[in-house]
């Protein structure tokens, strides 16, 4: 009951004000995401990603194994980040 009284006294927010606020807010795009995606598509990153996926498939198919894919994951991340570093810092002014 108290909530309803406050609504009556204060009124509901205008839809126009909400629409204006939504229009003012732009979606910011992180350039790092775009560069990472381009780097993932390079030959070396594709190769390391394939090795990682093969390892994940192999480990996932076994019920009891001590193997994990840490080395393959680090290889993939290193290859991707190496590519990103060269492309990203050239665009920084």
C-alpha cells in the first residue's frame, strides 16, 4: 500500500526520458577483442588452437586420466598474445 501511494505521489517516469537515456549510451567496443579475433585466424594460432582442441577431445573421452591440456592452452595463448602485441601496439599513438 505504501508503494502504491508513493507511485501516485511521485508519478511514474516518462517513457521519453528513458528512451533519450538509452540513445545517449553507445556500446563501446574494445579494440583488443577485434585484434584477438584477427590473430586467432592466423596460421600459427589456428595450428595451436587445433592442438588444444585435440587435447581437450582426448582428455574428455577418458574417464580417468591425469593428463590435462595446460601446455597446449599456454601455447595457444602465447601465440595469440604474441600476434596481438605486434598489431595492437602499432596502432597506439
